[in-house]
């Protein structure tokens, strides 16, 4: 999956993700791993909303976690992952087909 990377969702805070429900600030970072991914729909999305702080709702039970980021009315990013495993995420834009892809939780130790 590393050579398919188009960007990151960076969560604020130095502490590991706590169990249960929590909230953190987050930003998107566009970082395509290959030149041909620059035009990927996720990269275009990350580029449009980069360096803008958003509220992120988190839910963690054991190694399983979910994150929801409301960008603006009608645009939501949802992630579902298990520590050390490949997860899924999708971007819902009102009136458009959702974008879907894979994700991985990094740096939660």
C-alpha cells in the first residue's frame, strides 16, 4: 500500500489515541508517493483542504478505531481501521458518488 499513498490525516496531540470516544483537531496533508497519483481524486481532495484545521470525532475500542471529520455541510470523511492492519475510508460529498480507499493507522505508540 505504501506506493499508493496520496496523503495523510494528521491528528493533533502527543498522547496515544485513548479508548472510548474523544475529539481532536486534525489537518489533511497531500503527499502522493508517485507522480501519477497527483491527479488521483483523493489527492485533489487533500490539496483542496490542506493546512486547514478540522474537528475530528474519534472512537476507539481496543485496536479498532473510527474517525469522522466534517469538512463542511455535505462533506464528511469517515475512516475505520485496526492498529497494524489496512482499513477503509471514504469521503461522502452530497450529490456525488463517495470516494473510497484504504488507510493505515501510523504512529499510535
